């Protein structure tokens, strides 16, 4: 009799939740056919164990589904972050190129400013020289 129980327990342990229920039903039918009080008490305890195992299996499957969904959400967020990072890296390279161009323009403008300052200084000197010449000529007349 213990061999029968072990056979059914081995069979049940290898099955899914639906298979476990089917195995339990088959085993219950077998016990009904054989039926004695001691066996019925063992069957009741075994059925309780099976019911607990089926419930645990359902709970674990539900938890696994929740975890899968969480992993999928994290993967989507990671992919979005990677895409955003790539976009930002492209923008940084573009801005670096613009900074290089603007820096070159600033250098050119500084050189042009120095040249114009020298030119203005020379023009002032020429103007002052001309004014002095005019004043000197006016005095001599």
C-alpha cells in the first residue's frame, strides 16, 4: 500500500498544477475503490498536502509573472535611458563642434579688434598732427 502512495506522490511531483489535480483525482478514485479508514486518513492528509502544494504553485506563478513584468518595465526604462544617452552624446559632439567654431571666431574677432585699435590710434595721431598743422598755419597768417 505504501508503494501505491509513493507511486502516486512521485507521479504528482512531476506534474504541473493541472496534472497534480488530475493525479489527485485518479488517486482518490483508486482509494475509493480500495478504501479503508487508515488509507482514507492518509489520503485526506495527502490531499491537504497536494492542495497546499497546488496553492503554493499558483502563488509562485503569480509572483513570477509579477517579477517578469517588473523586469520588462526595467528593460524598457534601460533601453530608453540608453537611447537618451546616445542622443545626448550626439548633442554634446555637436555642441563641441560649435564651441570650436565659435572659439575660432572669437580669436579672429580679437585679432580684428587689435588691428582696428591700432588703426584708430594711428588715425588719431594723424588727426592730431593735421590739427596741429592747421593751427600752426592759422597762427602764422
